[in-house]
C-alpha cells in the first residue's frame, strides 16, 4: 500500500556535531606534524566541518550500528530523558533486523527496547544518530525524533496511509514523551480532548479518518503545559488511500 510521507520534527545532527568536536581535539593532540622537524612533508589539506559532517553521515547511512562513542553518548542522553533506556536490556528488547533497516537514519539496534505489545503489534524504541526512533512489527511506524525535542515534552509522527494500519479509513499517531510528562492528551480539530495511553514513554493511537483528527498533543511538564504537533496533515480527512 502507498504511504503518505509526513513531516517529522528534527534537530540537526547533534550527536555527529559532538563527534566532530571530539575528533578534532583528539587529532590535534596526537598529530605527528606538530612535533615533526622543519623538513617534514607538508600537512594534508584539512576537511572543513561541513565536509566531515557529510562523510560521517554518508558512512552511517543504511547501517544498523553506530560507532561505539556515538552510541554510548546517545544512549546516555536517552536514559536521562526516557525511563525505557534507564533499565537493563533483555532478550525481549531485540528489534527485528528488517525493521531496524527501514529506519531513516543510523541507529544502534543492539540497544533497542521493547516499549509494549498490543494486538500482536510490538513497538520498539531504538537509539539513533539524532535521538530515538519508533519501529513496530506492523510496519506502520518508522520515524525518528531528536532527544532535545523529546526532553521538552515529546514528539509525534503520523501515518495516514500504508502498510500496518487497521484499514484505509484509519489515521495513526505515535509518539515519544519525556519521562517527566504527565496526562498526555490529544487535542482534536474540533477542540475535543482525548487522553492518550503512554507505556514506557511511548504512545500509539488510531483515529477514524472521517472523524475529528488530532491537531496537537498536550503533556503536563514540571514547568507547565507543553504542546507539540501531531503531524497529521490538515487534509488527512479527505485523503483516499489506494492499494496498487
């Protein structure tokens, strides 16, 4: 089935930026050129930061493993914001390889966690180069969110058409919320409010396409209410999903 792509909130490559900074310092410290005699060969042209970013991104694209130092840093940050990553990993947390390979950015599949299973659908969180990704065995969810955004309260993604939905008249919204978030609520287009069930920092909810659809998600944070987009397009109610 055809799936409509939706915009997902992302920040820049924060984890990769940290790697660039650390790598630059480390190379400067161990460079043999700094202590070489006056007649040493000329120093090779240095890569610009933009070029290094591009190399790191290209090197990681399509992989299901991050380099060790990136993975450790991302996992440590995730554990501070998400209770799911603060616990030890077990055999039930292993995300199927086929799912991990569909995620849109490099991930550390060996640190995946099972958030919950419902109706035969297992929903996982996987640390990524930018934050954390959602992956489920129904193949309806495969988006990634930046940790900086999740820390503020949460982030969501939506699926309007495609594989894994109960039927062509269903719109699905999934998201990750901070461990500090309370009372997650979907605010529908008509102003109605629908409580969301969060299990291990993750929610997944289906809505009838022809009914009022979620426009925003609200969570209560220690500093007050926090709102973020459901990412459901305004015209989702009039879409017609087709099977090739």
